[in-house]
C-alpha cells in the first residue's frame, strides 16, 4: 500500500491505535539479537534494534 519495502508499521488505515503501535517498538527492541521473519518481505537479520530504528525512521503512513 505504501510502496515501501522493509520494516515499517502497518498503514494507519489498518491501525486502530498508532501510539500503541509505536510503543510496541520499545518492547520489540528489547528482544535478543535474532532474525525476524516478516510475512511479506525477506528475513531481516540485523536484529530487533535495527528493525525498530528503521521503523521509527520511516514513521507512520
């Protein structure tokens, strides 16, 4: 929907509470280094902190 590839939050049209979606990134960032396997993109192997940093950089759409 956004044309973006890589870590990002679900589009605002599908997110009831954008503030809660952003806050959930804090919990995700605390996870130990691991590969994340999203449903629609290739595996992201740079770890949870890198995923959350990139997601915050992209922001809400």
